[in-house]
C-alpha cells in the first residue's frame, strides 16, 4: 500500500510540474443552466491537475446536457456526471486529489466530488452553498479538492439549492424533481 501511495505521489508531482506550466492561472468558466448563469474563476496555480481536467471536460463539451443531480439545501449542489435520464456519464480516468492546496470549502467555492477513495474524482463537481470546512483535509484524512470560486451567479446557485427534490430512478434522494440542466459550459474572458 505504501509503495502504491509513493508511486501515486511521484506521478502526481511529475504531472503537477507539467500542469503548472500548461494551465492558465485564472481561467473563467460560464455555466449556463436552465435556472440562469454561473460564472466561475478557477485557480490553476493551487489546483493545476484539477483545473486542467475540468478545462479539458469543458472544452470537449462534456458537461453540456448534464444535470445537477444532487441538491442539498444549506450544503451544496452537485453536477457534472449524469444525463437528465439519470444515466451516469463519466470517462474512465481518475485524477489525483489536490485537497490541502490552501483552498477551503467555503460558500461559493467549487470542489471535486468523489467516493470514499480520495483519488476517485473524475467529472462530478459541487458548489458549496455554505461554509463546509468539515470537507477540508485533516491530519488523518483527505479532503475534497477546491479548485475555484463563483464570481457571479451565487443567486442562481442558491435558487438551485432550494428546488424541490426527492428520490428518482436509481438515486435514493436529493434529485431535483424538475431537472436542472447544464445547457452549456465554456471558457470566456471575464471583464
């Protein structure tokens, strides 16, 4: 197990040094949803692997037509991995967890969703609707990697966070009754 973690760390550091040269320091993303637009500023210096992965997904059109499939008031809204029919839409590659980068899960930050495996993030992300510092790394466990901030559209995030939810299809709970669709996600120049 220690050998595997050491190998992962070496690969992450090698990728990190390459990624820092290739990733823009402050790219901006516009997420157009059926409830309005959310504008993000990503932090390519503190989370270069996560930002590079997110930009690749955005540029490929991956997020277009996906939904916010998990919405919990006074906690977060999660999207980026399911179609409106609740079918899972994810590529096979995991990314290394960059929690501990100095960014914290505060209201208005965007972070990567994952399973109990700390290095299992792929495409799904969440936006914190309150300060969720319990999701930050601790001495004895990994956290959820924050990689940017909402710069405009927090009112849209709050609106989504308060839609009616319930169980649907394969999901046990927290699914918006009326799908909240990401119509388009794209990079843009913020002024």
